C-alpha cells in the first residue's frame, strides 16, 4: 500500500504541469505597403495601399475611407499620420523606382492583431 501511495504522490506533479498554454492569445502582425507617388504640377501625392490582396489589372488601389471615397493627402507625412492613427507602425521606407512625376516611395508598415485561439 505504501508503494502505491508513494507512486501516486510522485505522479501528481506530472499531471499538474501537463497543462497546455493554448488559452493565451499571442499577438500576430499584419503588414501593408504604403506607396506614395507625386502628382505632376502639384504638391500633393497619390497614396495607394497594398495589403497583399489579389487585385485586377486596372483596379484603383488608392486609399479610401469606410464609405469608399478616395482620401486626399497633402503630403506623405499626412498619409503616414493617418495610418499611425489607425494603429499602424512604421517599419521601413525605400524608393523603388523613378516614375514620370518623380520618385515612388514605399513605406512598409505593420500593426499587431490578436490571433484567435480555438480550444
């Protein structure tokens, strides 16, 4: 009897520590690319956003609000402030190519999103 009691006492910690940690929600990240293109004969910029979604050949990728109206930005900083206000964080910036109206600037941004855990 003492032998069974001793085995039971030593095996309880293994059952207690065998709990898995799947109930925690670990953050995931979502990325996007903000593409700023200068307009000819204007100081304003055209901002388009690439979220990685498939697009059609001649679709309009300009940034729009919730009602579908194209947003008009005075500068790249204006667009980046808008994105920061929506929870996006700056990661990297680079000039990809030179278009007919000047440089095309790309800004990589990310934001944390909660990962859904299914138990």
